[in-house]
C-alpha cells in the first residue's frame, strides 16, 4: 500500500525525483564451503517501508515494500575459533547494503563476499582476503554494473575471525539508499539480534586454568622422575 505524505518537512528532505526499485528473482547462489562445523543456523525475515518523492504526488511511503530473509550462521573452525556467515536474500525490492555490529573488538578477514551473478562485477565493499584488526563491525555494499546505485538481490558475506567464543550479543541491519538513474528512495530494516564474537565465559576460563594446572603438575612429576 502506498501512503502519501503531506508534511513539507519530510518533502524538503527528499530530492524531487522518483522511480520504483527494480524487483527481480535471481537464481539461488551456491552455499559456501565452510571450513568447520556449523554450530548456529538461524534465518530471520525482514519487512520494511520504502520512502520516496514524486514530482506529481509529493512524498510517499510504499508500505512493506522491502521483504526478504537473512540467514546467520556460526562456524566452529578447526583452530577452535568462530567464523560468521550471512546470507541475504531479497524477495521484494532490492537492497544496497548490509551491516553487522558486535561488542567485543575482534580481528577478522573477509572470507566470502559474493552476490548474484548479475551484480558480481560491480560489487563494492571489502573483497575476500581483506583483514581488519580489533573491529566491532562489518559491512558490505553492492553496486550495479551500470554504476546506477546499489542493488542486491542475493548475497553472502563471510567473516573469518579470531574469536574464541560467541554469543547473541550482536545485531545486523539491511537497507537501501539509492539514486538509480531516475529515482531516489530509501529504507532501513530494524536492528535484528544475531550472533557475534564474545569474551569466553568464566567456566571456559576455569577449564583453561585447570587444564594448564594439570599440564604443570604433569611436568613437575616428570622432572622429579
């Protein structure tokens, strides 16, 4: 449903240009090959409005124009660290970006960043192999081949982190903010709770300390022998 807005303050904040976002169904992207064991796999649905401006009718809101899902996965790697993967799939209207934030400063390398084939040559954002030190967020943007603004139908983002623990202490958001040739509109989802790097629980530290104590005791016994 489209709702017209008569508030001049809202109208002043939006350029007097308008076009609907393209909607397309792309072929499903293949799931990345994960180096480890999947320990969390949660899919959440987003729905939010598109806000724009039209020369004839003025400002408007397309209610629930953006629809889709975000799949959050936590992978336990062979080195006992945790990696985080996100699968963004837009079923109605396209997106221009995805961002996730967590609480504990964590170093990570972008392990996977790919979009649907139609956009892969124009994607922007951190390429696979890009590393960040003690970061508390990660983001990705997508740009069309024609350079007419961001447009994501489907995408994967993988983060290879040095986190030794994880918790539901992070959030993510998807959104759109574009000027695609003849239009200007925007929209942002709510912040969804997701998994992120965390400080190990006290019990984990206790196990580590007891383990180190056993090693030290064994070493002393061997020295006496």
